[in-house]
C-alpha cells in the first residue's frame, strides 16, 4: 500500500484520518443493499492472547535512545504525539492544535506536556516514569516544554526533533520565554536506529495483526456478490476485522478498471462476471499494523488475467529470494523489477508495469523505513519487517497486486501469512 489518498475522496482528509473514518463505520450508510448479508457471523477474536509491549521494554527503549544521544552529544529529543511518542513512552494520543509532547533528555527523567483536561487519559497509556506537566487552556505548552529543557538538560548539545513533529511546535518552543538557546537538529537518525529493528514482542504483534487481516479476507471473499460496490465489500472487511479482534485501519477495494490504479478511481465500479477484485486491508493489534493485498477474479479468469497474476506472484517469490542479511534493501526492488521488465513490462516504474516500490517497512506505522525501493541502500538486518507487494497495472484494463508481510531473520525472510496459491485460490 502506498501513501497517497485514494482518488475521488475529499482531499482535506489525511490518509490516516480517512481510513479512520472507514474504520468508525462511516461506510454503513453507503451499503444498504447488502447490509443484511454483510454481518461477520461466526468469527471469534484471534487476539485475546496478544500481549502489549511491557513496561520493561519501553524502559529499555528509553535507555537505548539516551545512550545514542550521549554518543552523538545530543542534549534531548523533542517528540510530539504519534507513533514515536507511543514507541518510547506508551502514550497513545492523537494530534490536534492542542499540543501533547515530551522532552526526553540524554540523562535523567522524561517530561511530558499535555492539556490539563486530557491528563487522566494520557496517563492511562503512559508506560514509563515521567514528570507530566499539564497546561490549562489559557497557558502555553511551549513554555512548559522550554522549561523542561532548562530544568532537565545540563549539556550544551543540540535539541533533536523527531521527524514528524510539526513545525509550529518547534518554532514556538524555541521562541518561548527563556527558550532553549541551543541548536535544533533532526532526530530522525536517533529514532530510526531504535525503531528499525523489531523485538520478538513487536514481531509477535505484527504476526497477530496479519493473522486477523488474512482471516478477514478469507471470510469476506466467499460473500462477495454480483452487483456489489466497493463500499459493500469494505463494510464487510471492517466488520470481520473487528470481530476477529483487530482495530481496523484501512481498506481499499479496487474493482475492474479501477484496479489499474494503485489507489483506485472516482468512477463508480460494480462487481460483475469477470470483474477484477483488488483488496488491500490492514488493522492494528496493540499498536502494531498489518498490510495485506489480494487480487482475484469474480468468475473465470481470462488467460491474460491469469498470466499477469502469475507474473506478479512470481515477483513476490523473487523478492523473498533476494532478501539477504547485509544486502541493500534496494536490491529486492531491483530484482523484481528486472524480472518484470524482462517480461516486457515498463522500465523505470513506467506503465503498463510496476509503478511503485516492491515494499515498505512496517511496525507501529503502516509505512516505515527502510523501503524496498532501488534507491534505498540500508543493509538488511535480522528483525527488520517489511511488506512484499509487487504489482502490475495496465491503465484502461486492470491491475494485480499481491501483498504479505515478513520479518528478516538470520536464515532469510519469515512470512507472517502464507502467500497466495493461485488466482483461483488467492487466500
């Protein structure tokens, strides 16, 4: 799955916000014709035994981060609400105009800043010892963050900022009363060094999330009927995912000609005999995400559809065969692309052919570094986790994408879910 918002959806919504709307059940009103048949009957939770990341593991993450900051002579890391704040502190909170953020110094305790009326909720997910400093509606969170830098940071090193932290927060903190008075640098390398390799506990949660998604797809496929639209199928996926114990994150259903575009078309599409059905769906379990795609034909595949499907499926194998400890991540994309181009498909990401990378890192976010794109030189390490999602897209006709997630091990890739067997048995 790529990062862009699907064509035809209102542009003010972010991708994550859009999929959150879908997960909240906004599709229910859009699929009345099949509502009676779309209930996820007979499905039981697969995640009852899934264990969240422990307090001890969160503490070890902080210790590693502080060690790296010490080595690089960085004074502190500023990180706002989001995946990285949750990764280090456990705080699971959304972003808004009201700032929730933390200062993690190279030595000593963490300071977390949040709106006063949100403090009890924020404390519910906090997993590490921290000085929580609430701010009232007429007070400045930026003054509190600047104060934390003065109180907790004694070294003269720079302030590192986590890469997704919004500019206005950095700007206001550095301009606050008695601001930090120090250089501001990117914290991307620090955060990446901590998050890029997944622990056994993280990999277990990724496995659980992928188990839910493949089971949801397996449940939904036999219930797809002629006359359904994408909203009907998405509604069933949301219901199945939640019944199986996952927190639904997104579902894309691309039908017919729309499957030739990785994220679809605004033109209405209806399932009919011979339709290409491309489904891309994911959920989270205790904050860790899945991402699985399957393509099949409603009815009997044509020889061309079968050939394209088999070519894409072979690309998945080539990706896994190429992934070796120490090899650049980009080698995986190069190998798959060389195979497809040898079959006559477009070169250099051109259509008809493979217009996107072979895969992406995955963890607490659906898309994380490193990326299986030919320009990424990151050496593969045991514990890194990725999607394997080659696709071939033929504008005006159809597209095929197959996707499963896997972990790198010393002995090679280890899949979280089985690869599709054939276009006739895609799940």
